[in-house]
């Protein structure tokens, strides 16, 4: 499996949390410009595996790693390996968007500046490049100095991806990066992932979405209960007929996919609603399922918060357009 | 809405209303008590509060008409020195405990000790300061002895507050910093501390209020005499130089205690009421200003 151009190779990597072995010996190889998807049901050790690659597991007390992880041929756990340099070149995007409590620009330039980039023009170019690469530049280019927390969840996640790309990493580890994104931004991110791969970045992405794995990845590794049970080129893995040998594998995989992305689940009745909020309030009736859809940042969560009055808790947010209904308690009847 | 569900909701709603009323009553009572105390103090001291002479003149030993000028200055100077020493030390200790100290028996013991120290009676701190700083080290009754005693009294509280503020910052902020190849120190200093800043500032303000009004810890350390101050005197070794840290320095709170226990001036009630009002106003002003500054600082640091 291991080839000469493999950037990152793991040999029999095991992980224990205390006395609980969360990952059994796993050997995988990741090459430059390749996208590898890690799939499998919840709790099977995908994030655990991902975290050992850039040594984020060191932040978890009681976590022990066995085996070898070779990056450019050097063991990442050896003494001579510079932890900070390693994390700089092996970036990570988390499941929950976690921008810093800083402005959008600061979110991008903060780490490069700490790593010694000080030229203002260079930093400005970096901001623009990384935001463009993460498909969010057009949305935020006029508000670079505003807080990143004023962005929607999906926008925050793309900002986090941009922040990682600003470090010019070799490898990017993504732990379910799209679980907070709408289909359009998910598509944009998938495009970004392909672009990254084209530029020679090695991407490892954990996903619960089988279709996404099929779309973006070159190789797929399937995890089950702490074991890496199957790996291979994505096309082969997904198109293989269910032979007796791989029944568990594929069934487990598709179950998982169905649960998570709703791809094959019965679709809820989807109604596109006109946007004026007064009409929206009237359009919803009991026993009907209404889906709110729209691109990231278009106000779905905001509207939802208005309806059950969670917006009362958000500082400086008036109950737009729902004022009278709210007071008469009509919105509660939904 | 179905009726069974409706009644459950109704009772829950009633409980919610009742809880709201009860809580509002409690808060109301507390507010009334506090406002009564504050207004009482301010009204009884109102005559002196705006009397420039009272605020600037030095106290009299036997005649009436003495002021509290040196005490006012001493209070602020001691507070400033105390904060200058205790905030950096506490910040360091709290960062260590929250971010660096490995989980284990030693850390647990240290945390428990700090919690115990934060409820140490201030008179005990004062007497310790008297024995150690004043006698053993031979510093005498001095601002330095007082500031260090106050620091000892202040540090455990500040450490706890700052540590809790740091631990309340979500884990993922820390992970985000570390995953970008930043050191733990950079992550702490540039990401965690700014995020925790509002809580830290609130803690510092609350502890500063306590320090400003503290008497027991100072009676035997900073002393009970206030030498007249000459602001033109820059000789740091002279007793009348305001900045000299080796001179005795009575503060407002100690002054109140002293004139009430052994004062012989005829207008001691008026002076004590006036001093209490000044103390009160200082603490209120200080709170408002510090909160304002804290919010400005937090906004600068977080761009919110
Ligand atoms: N910090 C931790 N401390 C102890 N055990 C942990 C820790 N993190 C994960 N585990 C355990 O390791 C196993 C694998 O967890 P992991 O987070 O890697 O799963 P996952 O495949 O990423 O699941 P998901 O798809 O839900 O994210 C689980 O049994 C979990 O209980
Ligand atoms: Mg996970």
C-alpha cells in the first residue's frame, strides 16, 4: 500500500483512553494531493485517529498512542519533531465552528503573525486568498473588521477553513466540516477540498455523508468499532457488489449514511414559503412539517429563534415582524 | 392544543410565574435593603461630601473641622499598589492552574488551599502582616507592609475568579489555537485571556472594592497615622512625600474605625459619616469607571 510519494503514513497506530482501547492497529497511507474520506458509525474512532495525526491527542489527558505515524518519513512522535511546526503544516478543521473572539481579519492573520509574517500587504493578500479559497470572501469582504461571532454557523465554519488554509498547510484534517453547512456551502466546501487537492494538499476528511465521501474523496477508509475494516479507492469501495465478505461493512455504512444525511429517508414535505414574515406566520399549521431551507447565513436559525422566543435572549435583537403575534401568543400555537 | 398537554403546560407556566414572582420579591428585598444603606450613608454624609476643605485638609487631633485629604490619597495609593502586585501574580497563578498544572493530587491540594485562604479572616492577615512585615522584616507601619498584607488577602480570591473565568472559555477555542501551531502560552495569552477578560475585569473590580474598604488587615500594617502630605516633595524617603512607600498611611476605612474608637474631636460623628460617604462614592465611581474601561478593553480585544 505504501508508495514512495506518500506524505503521511500510519503503521499500526493504536489509541487508548486510559484503559479503553479506542483504536485498534490501523495502517493507512495518505499521498500528496489526495483526498481520503474516513467513514463509519458514531464512536468508531474516526476523530480519535484524526487527532493523533497532528498530535492534538496530546491535549487529552490519559490518551496514549502506539505505532508509528510518519510525516515526510519522520515519526511525528519522535523527540526531534517540532510540535508547533508540525501542527502548522498539518492543519485541522473541527466539527463545531470555533472562530476566535476576534474580528474576521484577525481570525485569519492572527496565527500567521504569531508565526512571523509581519508585512501588512502580505497579510492582506493572505486574508483575501484564504477567504476566497474557502468560498466566503464575497460574503464578508465588507465586514472584515467585525466580530467573527456575528457570522452564521456555516459562515463561521468556512472562516475556520480559511484560517487553516492561511497557514499554507501540507495536510488538512477535517472532522465533519460540513455538518453545520447548507447544501450550497457544502458544495462550495467540497469544491474547495478538490481545489486544495489540486494544489497538492493532502486532505483527510471524516464524514457521515456517504454521498459526500463519494463526491470528494479519492480513497475511503471504513471504520467500525475501533477497527479500520476496509480501505481502497472510493470508486471501487462504493461500487462493489455486496458480497458475503463485505456485507457488514457496506450495510453498516449505508445505514449510517441514511441516518445522517437523510439522503434515502422519507423526505419531509418541503414547502417554499414567501419571505415576508407576516405571511410566514400564517402559513404554518398544525400537523404539517415545514422545512426552512436556504443558503448559509440567510436567516433560518434567526427565524426559528423568533418563533419560540429564544430571540428574547439574544441581546439587541428585536422580534422583527412578529411583534403583535408574539404578544398575543399566536406563534406559540405552532 | 390537546387539553391534556394544555393543562400540563398551564401548570408549568403557573410554576414559572410563581418562581418569577418569588425571585423578583427576593431581589426586591435585597435591593431595598442595599439602597436604604447606600442612601442612608450618602444622606448622613452629604454635608461633608461636597466640602472641598474636608476632602483635602489634613485631620485634626483635638479641634473640629479636620479633613481626610491624606486618607483619601492613601486609600487610592494602597489600592493601586495592591492591584499592581496582586493582579499579575494572580493572573500567572491562575493561568498555571487552569492551563498548565497536570491533573493530580498536588493540583487538587493547591486548589483547596487557595479556596481556604480566600475565606481567611482579614484580621488574621493583618496580624500576620504585623508579625512578619512590620516586626520581622522591620518595615514598620508602612504602605509597603499594608500593600503586601492586602495582596495576601486579595490573591486567593483573584486566583479563583481568574481561574474560573479561564476554565469557562470553551475547550474548542483552546483547540483552535493549538491546532494552528500556536504554543500553549500564545493560545492562553492571545485567545483565552481576551475571551475571559470581561469576567476577569469583574473579578478584579469586586476584589478592588473589598481592598478599598478593608480596615482590619491595615490597622496593624499600614498603621493608624496619616502624616501630612506635601505633593511637591519628591524625596522618596521623606515621610511627607506622598509616593514614599515606607511611611505609615491611614486609609479611609481605618480612619472611620479610629475616630470612632478613640477619637476626641468634637465633630467626630460628622467626620465619620462624611468619610463613610466618601468611601461609598469612591467605590461606586470606581466600579462604574472600571466596568466601562473593561467593556472598552474587551471590545478592543475581541472586535465585538
Ligand atoms: N476524550 C476522550 N476521553 C475518553 N474516551 C474518548 C475520548 N474521545 C473519544 N473517546 C472514546 O473513543 C471512542 C472513539 O471516539 P471518536 O470520537 O473517535 O469517535 P468518532 O468515530 O469520531 O465518532 P463521531 O462520528 O460521533 O464523531 C469512543 O468510544 C469514545 O467513547
Ligand atoms: Mg468525531
